[in-house]
C-alpha cells in the first residue's frame, strides 16, 4: 500500500509540473503575440501619412478622388505599390499640377485657355468657349470648348495636362443636366456664343459647383 501511495504521489507531482509548464508557455505566447500586434499597429500608424484629406466624388462631376498629403511623392513604383506605367503617369500629373492651377469645372462651364503658339505674334493664343465635354483618362484627359468665330461654330480639344497650356481659367462655373453638350451642334449659333471680353464671375456656392438645372414642373 505504501508503494502504491508513493507511485500515485509521483504521478500527481508530474501532472502538476506539466500543468505549470503548459501555463507558463501559454502566458509567454500570449505576451509575444500582444507585443507583435502592438508593433504591427505602430508600423501601420507610421505608414499612414499625416494631414491627409480626401476630396469625395460628387454625383455628375468628373472629378477623381484626390488624396492630398503633406508627404512627398513616392520615389519608386515599389514604394507606391503599383506598376511602372501607372507610376510615371501619376508622377507627371503630380508635377503638372504644381506648375499650373487646374481648376474645378465640368460640362457647361464658360472657360478660357491660354496655350503656347509659336505662329502667334505674342507667342501664345487664348480661346474662350463653353465646355461641351470632358474626358478623364489620367494623363490623357481632354476637354472640348465650343464658341462661334466669324459666324461659324468652332470647337477645340485641349489636353488637360499638356505642357503647352499656360493657363486655364473658369470664367463662369456652371453645369447642365447632361454630361456631354453635343446637342449644341444642332442648336442655333446664338446658344454657343461666348464673349471674348467676358470677365470671371465669382462662385456663389463656396462648397463647389452650383446645383443642376431642373426641368419645369419638378
């Protein structure tokens, strides 16, 4: 009986020792996991740039979501986590926006574009018209202005990020129900006339574009 009691006590001691060891290992693993998760959160916080604002996409306006950050532009495609073509396009767009001011506009706005022209007497030409279309394709973004010159309807297509463009002015910020105003081609010419001496009209709505024109009875 004494021998059986000794064997039983040894088994109990071994069981208690194994339980203590398992508890210590579990506490050690939980401590390591908490430390690793804390370090990961700190790394994510460091990766998020400070003072970052987002311009929300508005319904009916051709505006891309723009992230404005105080941090400099990424130095490589790997840092930006994209391919080489996308990186080069975004870099050129970023540099171009620092050279000239690209205002907010859409179809229906009255605009003036000053473009470098080597055949002009003053080395540049200025075209005033109503924006009838805008096409957003990153570096290949374009917009079309229409006006009446010498009794004929004239349309000119400009590249938004072209290095030949010196200045883009929004003389009157407006928008229509449609995103493309190609119907003006079939309308009388008086609906496409924009004065060359038109002066900029201040925006009444400081939040952005004015509301859309609604049909009567709605």
